[in-house]
C-alpha cells in the first residue's frame, strides 16, 4: 500500500465512505463533519489522481444541556451514514448521543445576476428608479458547497445512540441506543416506531445492552443487533411489530478453558457489519473479529485474532478502561478482506481467501507521498526480533477505533485519534 | 507486569493451588482452589477496582451504560464466586466487626444519585435479584434506616429471610439503580429501584453514631449517596482468616501504572486520589487505619459538592 495522506482534526469519532466512494465523511468529537472528495483523474496533473481533498466542513451538532438531569449532552458525532444518491445533492445522517440529523450537501456553481429589485450588492433599489425590466442571468461562480440540515430526528432516545443504519428501501432507517431500537421514516421527524426494547421492567435486572445494529443490505425487513454478552440477534420486521423475539440467535459457545472474570467483557461486541453480499456478517469483540454465515447460528465460520497478545494483559486493560474500547471493523468492496484497528496506531487487515494477515501502522512517516507501508509485528515471546515491538511498549493511548474501506477501490481511511489517514494501492 | 512470583490470575483459577513461587503464605492445604492467597488477593483487587469504577460513574456527562453494566456483571461474578467459597461471609463479617471506616476504597452503593423520596422511603432493601441467596449462607449486615434518627440494626441472616439479603449491601452498585435510573425519566417517581437502605459498614460504636447521623444526613440531602460500606484492609483484623488473606500483599502489585506506557487514564482515579492520599495503588496495602469518620465526611462533602 502506498501513497498516504494525513489530515489533522479534532478527535475523529466516525469515518464513512459514501456509496460510490467519491466522498468520505468524518465526524469528530467537536460535533463537526468534514467531507473529503476524491479528485478526478486529470491528465494535466496526473499525480493528483485519487487524492482526497476537503470538500465541505460544517458543524453538525452542538453541545446541549439536559436540564432535567443536569447533564451535558455531548456533541460528539457517533455515527455518519450516507444515503444513496438520488440527485445532484448528497445526503447523510449524522448522530450524537441523542439526536439524528439529515444533512443535504449541495454544490452551487452559478449565481443569478441582474435582479430587478436589488443591486448587485443586495441593497434594495429605489422602485421609482426602475425604468425597465430585465431577466436575471445565471453566471458561473466559484464552486461553493453548502450543507443544510433538512430533518432533525430528536427526542426518541432515552439512552445513548450507538448506531444508525439506512434501510435498503431508502425510505427508512433505524437508530439504536443501549436498550432500544427505533425505526424512522426519513420524511417524518415527529414519530418513530420502537422495534426492539430490551429494557427490563426492573432496572436492577439489567445485565445486557445493545451495542450495535445494522439493516440488511438487501432485505429491507431484516436487521441485526449485537449485545454486550457477545450475542447477535437477527430480526424480521414482518414477523411482528415489536421485534423482541429474534428470528435467529448467533452465539459462539464459550471455551471453558479460557474463562476468566473478563470473559464477558471481552466477548462484548463493539461492531457488527453485514458483508456487501448480504450473506455474511462480521462482528468485532475485544480481541477478535468473527465472520458469521447468516445460515449458521451456533458458531462463526471464520475467526481472526486481532491482538491475542493482549489476553494476558486484561487486568491492566480493565484498570485503565481500555478493555471497554469499541473497535469497529469493515469489509472491502468484494468482501474478500476485512480490516480493523488496534493499539499503537496499528491496524490489521485479513485476507479471507489466503488467510494472510498484515499489521500496519498509521503514522506520519508512513503517510508521506509514495511511502510504502511496512508491515509491523508485535513480539509476544521472550526474544524480540529487530523491528518488532514488544507488547509492553505499545502505546494504548494511540488507538485506531474507526476505519473505512472504499466500496470499490483499494482505498482505506484510518482514523488515529485526531489524524485521518487515507491509504491507497497504487498499481503503476 | 505484575510483581515477581504472582501468577497470572483470573484466567485459570484451576492452576492456583499448584502455583509455585507464590509469595503468600502456604495455601490452606486441603482448601478449594479459590482460597489460594494469591488468587484471592487478585480477586479482591478486581472487586475493589470494579466498585470504584462503578462509584465514579458520575461526571458531567451521562455515564456509559454499557461499561457500567459490564462492570456490574463482573462484580456479581466475583460476589458469586466468593459466596460459594465462603470468603464473602468472612469479608462481610470482618467489615461489620471492624471499627474504623477510613481511608479506603469505598465500595458499594454507588455514588449515583438517589432521590430523597427513595432514600427516606425506609423500605427494606429488595432482595438482590440476580445473585439471590445461597443456601446456608449467613452474614451480618448493618442496616441504617429511617430519616430522623439513626437506627442501626445488626441482622443475622439465614437463608429464610430473603428480605434482608446480605448480598444487598451490594444492591446499590448492582442495580446501579440510581446510575441507570438517571436515564429514565418516566420511572423516576415512586420507583424504588435504588437501594433505599443505606447500608453501613460497621461503625457501630456509640461515639460514632453521631457521625453516622451526619453521614446519613448528608446522603439524604445530597444528591449522591456515598458508599457507606467499605472494603478495606483493617489494621488489626480480629479474624485470623482475614488476616491470612491479606497478610502478604505487595503494594507494587497494584501499581498498574507501570504496566502500560503512557499516562494512566485519568479521571476517576484522579478524583479518588485527590480525595484521599491513597490512590488505587494502595488497594490492599496495610496502611494505617485512620479512624476518623470526619475524613469520610470531608470526602463526601467534596463529592457531593456541598
């Protein structure tokens, strides 16, 4: 992998390509959304082929204060999801803990000139001075990209929203918090349907929460949600209005020999993603990534160890809260490879066909133009080879939680705290 | 990562009895695996750590529910195991008998908010629904109730009295009722999911009752209920079993700062550290036991923000 780019920002909290891969959206802790655009290949400047540049920046969410509970509502963007493009404008959903917003991003490259009632600088003309009528003319102007909020979906979540997912019908989407999942219509903001509710009548009995949810990419009646106990439930919205009873229940039996007090915590699923084909889904727990066949509920078909060397460090990772870090995972466009992040600014890619895996580091050095990313290795045994890094030297503050893969090309976006790295395969 | 000789814990308790290089005293020979000193210490430390984490869930922003649930489940697991070992009984007994509350990690009824109504409801604590009662499990518990004066009752439990489950000392954090209830507006009123009883560890001497009044008063008026039950390491434990349990602790074992590079995550520990001179690194060290409840009050005031 060559040719990296690095953009500095506030702490990035979500990264998402749109359906064509032309646009890449990032959300950050300060409630801002920054959208990058893939530059078109140009004969005059071939070296710019495939570069991503800032396309639009806007403030999506502001901090709020819940007066009832005397608590702040963070403006951090938890998730961004693009809508499929239907016209010249682009639409995306962005959400913080409580409120989802639909944003329209549109280009303006023309301006009307020659108004009758206004001067060019906008001042009203004296009506008595107007002696003739003219038709305003559209004149080209510098490209301006505007973002405007079109819908605000608020007040539907008591708990913190962790997922949003656009349905394949392109009309509805779901939003999930710790205990409930709601179904929305994109046009309607004052109502949503609650389709999953796992809140116990007695909160004392709460032992499990929803950690992620996603709509099936092709079947608009199917969605899945994962839990903090390492289970995934697939639900069919045709079966009942309230999908508390699942259609399928995915759980891998625990290995009794590796049981510890941390077993449950590390089994908690932090992300679930359907493959593009819709045949598989992938889940990320603390130490591994698992690929599930939707037709087989009792165990995953593939398991990949992300950083097994951390298993002996779980107590320390519990103490400093790292064990609760929520890593995401993603598929490449053809579903042949998967990627997820780790610590020390490492991220891992697994080829499902060859079973090869690679560890790479997102760093300034690696993102210089025409630099090739060098594979990294963490040494687990006693002897550390040259170029290897020992487990105890890993920087646990440098974590890559959010990664995204271009839907068609070999381009990846990796968020390392407050830096965004974009890497591409160059085939020259 | 951990100090010499301390075997990596938790992952395989079955190995413990056979572990060599154990710095602790000779494990009770015929005892079950879990009574191995090293394992018990580690388990205790994990319990302490978890309870701190649950306590300090209150910051400016709503706490992470998933994290709280996972921590609470971990505490439950530990409690279950300790109950089966019988060590739970030992611990609660020692705490009830101990005189000095101070300096230590306050466990339990989490600092999350508790409505005054619930606090004064004076209802008996709900049986801890998840853990339930173990057969043949006795314990003593100090229960404070009432809103006017302090009635301190010691109750000796038998399995037949589920109402005052001794496990209920931990009902607070397990329910993490207040913490999670926070989020649910429609259930705030009249829903006594929080632990109405303010369990107190056993500072029962007469001279300290006044202080406990103060304690109670603070928790009633304040929004947060500071844990009144402490897991601590008494300076002179009357119980030989307990003494054995804690006799050979290496404080640096708990210095987890050294484990990972970079600064340890600040926040909750910062708070605790600033409140008392004993940070999480002194979890089980045999520091001198400061017997003044005033210290505790002072800490409470800081946390309550009065």
